């Protein structure tokens, strides 16, 4: 192994094991300078050659694919609150499409947005989420609001999923 044995002040071309520098312990790493900007960093060795000759920033510029900031393709303003508001507006559009304006539960009439959710009328929501992921509002809007969905409150949706009926529809029926 080449190197001084200490973690401080590596020199260009110095090779160390990952566990010595806080990287993957099963690989060797080389202290390497970016060929464009000169930034020095640890680069993983593969077949005794550095994996990359450029740093992430220069590599992104060369590939024409900026990865961060307002030049990134998925940029939505950069603030956590902006992204939360974006998701809430999308969710409201979907709830209004399926549950009216203002949206309400198709079973009990609950209208507090925090309690409302999208229900798969014929069931199968779990299988659908496993297939395409959790962002139901994004999916429904992207697919131009397909049929087979409705707005229910969390209580009605839970009861239908677990008991196969909603207590609002079968007053007086006991599960005990």
C-alpha cells in the first residue's frame, strides 16, 4: 500500500483503503485532481485506474446534465415549503375532481381536507401502490383522472378496507 499511513495531507496519486478514509472498505481509493478544475478528492480505483477523471460538477457540465439547483430538470423552486405547497395543490385538484368543489367524503360527507383520501372503488389499492408507487395524486393527474376512484374520509376508507362495509351505510350493525 502506498501512502504515509496518516489521513492528513494526502498527495496526488496516493492510494489508500476505504476504511482509512471513511469510504467503502472493500475498495482502494486514490487522491486525484479533476482534469478540468483541479479539485482534489478521493476517487475509487477500478482495475488500478481512477473511476473518473472529473469531479461531479465538471462531469455534469461535460454531459450537459446539471444535477443541482435551478438548472436541474426537476427544479420546483428549491424550498421545502414550495415543494410541500406544490404537492398539496396537486392533491387538492385530484380531490376536487373526484369529490366535488369543495371535496367531501362520498359516504359521510366529511369535508376537512386533512381527513380525505382517494379510494379505489373496486378495491385493489394495495396492489396498485406496489406496482406504481405511493404518489396517487401524481398518478391520477398524469393519467387524466381515470374512472374507478372516489373521495372518502380516512374512517370510511379504513372500514371498507377492513370490514368490507362502512358503519355509516349499515347503521346498527355491530362487528362484536
